[in-house]
C-alpha cells in the first residue's frame, strides 16, 4: 500500500492564482492566497505561486519562503499556467487552483492532487464586466465546464453563502469545506473609543471596480451631507474607476467631504479605519469580505447590502447593519443605504453605545485567525494527496450537514491517539483535560456515534447539528456563539 502523508512537511505545492499580492489590482483573494501559503510554508511545505505578470514585476522571485513565478497577462495567464503544470506534471504533490471567475482547469494536464478554491460565484458579475458573447463564455466556463473538469475534486469556499451558491447556481456536488479569511493576531487589541474622530467619519476600503458599487455610496453621501456637520468619507484603495468616481463626487458636490486615498500603507489604512465611526461596503456580492473583519477587529461596525458573503461576515444588528434591497432602481439602493448609515451614525454618536458595538465587533472578528484557516486548508490538501496515493476515484455521497460532538474520556491520552489515527484529516477536534469536542464534516447524528464507538469507552456524550459558526471555526472547547 502506498505511504500516505500526515503533514505537509516537504510536500511540493503549486498555487495558481490570477494575481499575487504585489499586483496593482490585488485584493482580498491575493491576501487570502498568500496568508495561507506563508503559514503552510512555515510548516514545511515547498510552495510555488504562479500568477500574472505586471509592469516592473520580475518573472521569478522569492517572498516569505514562497517562490513566485509570473507569466502572461489577465487572460493569457491561464495558458501559461497550464503549460507550467504540464511541464512540471510530476513535480508537485498537490495543486491549489484559485478560481477568480473561471478556474485554471489544471486537472486536465496533471495527475497530482487538486484542490479548487472559490471565493464567490461570478455568474451575475459576468453580465457587469463583459458583453455578449464573452459573458456567456464566462458563465459556461464557471458552470458546466467546471462541473465536468473538477468531478470528485474537493472545493474550499470561504463562506456559507459561497457554498450555497456553488450548489444552487453552479450545480457542483463535490465536497465543499468552508474556510474563511482570518484576521491579524498582532492587531488583536481593540482600539480605544478615544481614537475615533470627533466628527462622523465613514471609511470604505475597497478596489474601485464596478461590482463594488462605490457610486451608490457617493450618492448616499449627497443625501446625508446636510444632516451631519463635518461628515467625512475616506475611500481607501485604487482601481480603474477611480478617475470616474472622483468626477462623480464633483458632480454631486461632495468633493469637500470625500477623500480618495488610493493604495496606502498598512499603517495608514489601520489609522483611517480605527479612527472612523463606521465602515461601509456597498458591494453587490463578496466571498466573505476581509475588510469587514479588519474593521470589526478594530471595533468598527459595517453597513452593507444583504448580499452573498457580507451576510456571513456581518451579524445584522450585532456587528453591523445589512440593508435589504427593496427595489430594482439605483435610487432605491442609494436611499436604502443612506437610511441605514443615518440610523447607524445616530446610534454611534453616543460614546457608550459605540463602545458596546465596538466590543461586539472585536469579539466576533478575533475568533477568525489565519493560523486556524491554514490548518484547515492544510487538512484538505493532505486528505486529497492521500486519496490520490490510495487510488480512490469515487467518493462516498456528499452532504453539507455536519455534527458537533462533545464527550469525556476516562483515558484521554489514549483517546488522543485514537483521534489522530481514525478521524479524517478534514474533521477537527479539541481537548480540555479529559473533555473533548469533535467536529465531523458530512456526518449526521447516527454516523457520529459510529465514530465514537471506534474511540473506545467515552461518556457524557452530547451531539448537535453544526451551526454556521461551527462550519467557519471548526472544533472548539468553549461553545462558540455569536456576540450578543
């Protein structure tokens, strides 16, 4: 029988992503890719990132132990990537294929293990960014082509909504593991309420591209301008729409209260966020929204539309406000967002109320760590490498349910050995002395008891269906709840 792997130490991994973090248009997807890659490299994995070339970028460099190779442009990258995979088809133990609209279709040219990573479904966005027939080609490539090429291949989704849309819109029925973005543990101390500005300030950290809908946010500022003295909006980030949006601000006569900062240093961004009363995200869809969680970590709640991704990263009424879309006209969206921001600012003008909101936001965000996300991601890669090594072609029936089991063991050290040997790498467990918590993917109550029987004598057993937070965070000893 082929020797299976238990860790990624010395495993050779290829990450295929549209851009790398140095790209002028890099965003949350690139941060996610690099944060995961860096942590897996620290654990011994040998990682190459293949992405598009951009002006003044080297064809090859090493950054934080990651070898970065660049070739091709926005679209030709996909061909160059397939050529690289084909030439190195025996070099890599696993390929992580990041889907940014369409995947790289790496399974067509490699015998290696493959993990497909999806941030969000782009079916509606193809209509925004492309005209016929390119929009239809994109929809087919993301849907039917992906369904055929990635049969039996595990998928990583960064939110529950993304998983739902993969199932309903793309009709993929492969295993889907939810692994959200993390937050920076070095910023785990909540900012003091004294750090915020004396006047109402809104911050929006984003790329300036069509689906982020910054024009709607500018429209809301026009409606709110006369309601608040010294109201300010900080827009942090760059993109192809910057010049047009600056023109829109002039047309709406709000240039005096809106500042476009472009791309700034992390320190400047943190100061702009932590000094603000409120963050805004008017996007029509996200995978998760790293910027929402970064704001929450600093104690800043977010107002956003109730759309995929954002309804996962924001707990409505607890860590922010989700605006329901009540009409199809753009004016309806502007009015709805303006009313929500007005309501939020009215609440947050009281320092004590703002402090309560800030503490809830911080408590929510600090649960999500890059270390935990990297651990879960590594487990998915290990499971797929071993499936390939063992020659397993078909999978057992996939279900999106999961079960959380807690129990006590009279011999906890022996139970640890049993868990390490018999529990799937994609499941997770945690221990506190003789008490254990076990999170089982694609497993119902009956199957959970079957797992327990393999662990030997245990008692004080409780089981329950996994909640959304369980899916995001995995096993924890303390009961994980949304902030109240």
